[in-house]
C-alpha cells in the first residue's frame, strides 16, 4: 500500500515576511564588510568563486519582483508546492549556473547589486506573501507565499556558503533558519515516503520517512538526529553522511536509519 500524501506545512505570511527581510539585511551587512580580495576565493560550489555566488544571491533576491511583474497564470490553483520545488531544483542547475556566471560578468559592484536587489524585494514583499496570488514559476504556478518561502531557503543556504567561503560571518535569522530546516525536512519526507524512520532536527523539525514497519508508540527504533546547520548542509549536499557522522554532528540509530544516506541531498 502506498504511503498517504502528507499534508503540506502551513507557513504564516507575517513570519515569512519578517524572516526574509531579516535575512536579507544580515546578508547585506555582511557583504558590505567583505574585503574585495576575498571575491576570488572558491565558494565551495563547483566552478564558482565568491563573486559568482554574490551575483547568484542578487539574482535570487530579484526573482520575486520579476515574477510578480509578469502576467498571472491562467490556472486557478497552484501546480507546484514547496516539496516539488525543492526536489526539482536539480533540473534547473545548468540554467542557474549559466545565468549566475553571466550576471557576475555584468556586475561592476557586488555591494550595489545586493543593495539594489534588497530594495526591489522590500518594495514587493507584502504582495509576495499573499496566499491568494499565483506566480508563474518554471515548474508551474506557485502561490506567491510559497515562492517567497523559497527565497528564504536560497538566502539561508547561500549565506552559510558565503560564511564558509570567506570567513566573514553572515548571521542567520532564527526564523529563516527554522523555515529552511522544515522545508528541507518536508522535501526528504516527500522523496522517501514512509514511517519507519524519524528524522529530528531540534528544535525546528521532526518528520517520518522511509518505507518499512510503521512506528506507533515510544521511542522509534530508527532515528536520525542532527543540529540545524548540519542538516542544512546534508540536505543540500554541502557535506555528506560519513563526514557528518565522523564529526559527531549526525547521530543515526536503527537498521533503517543508514538508508537515508542514499536519499540525500534533497536540494541541488
């Protein structure tokens, strides 16, 4: 019997708005403190230096204003949810790589690009958290609120990339990190449906996944647990199962828990 369809997580518009604006500001402040000589450092992403990573961040921030400026989809219901978006990003990798490199070639001032994207985003944020408005995403129509959640995920993931690449810390807003952790956990549960294993990322998320005997009471026999930053990096391919386990930042117990390694990452 196939697993029942999980009920999508509900994100509150006010929390999404505040989390996105906070993360944008933390990123903007960090970029202004970033020495120019660090722009040529490897970003940790294949073939990208920090300059391309910053161009990508500006582009990702600017995507919401661009989509809101386009004609609304003709459909009346959303065709893409957050789980579909997360699991589909791999299909966009080549296109995003090309666009980010081209943007880096055009930008003369990375600080001005980030500032400009932040201003454009701020101007449309109230529209961007509407639940009754659809925007035309590449995968199909998305709720504006859901697409704005994807901007939080992108900013949190790449803010962490920027910190590791440059040594200039980018603060992560607590609510933005919580939202990102939950989106990635839900995407894993959608990719590997079931209830044999519980994945815990305290204090933000806990989901059940992987087909097998269903757990109903007491301590689950198969448990995977990590801190939020380790989960962020595992779910996006920044670190792997073996490295996280060896560092003591990932704990897995039970016969089924190790099977999750083959389901990661969930976001390309």
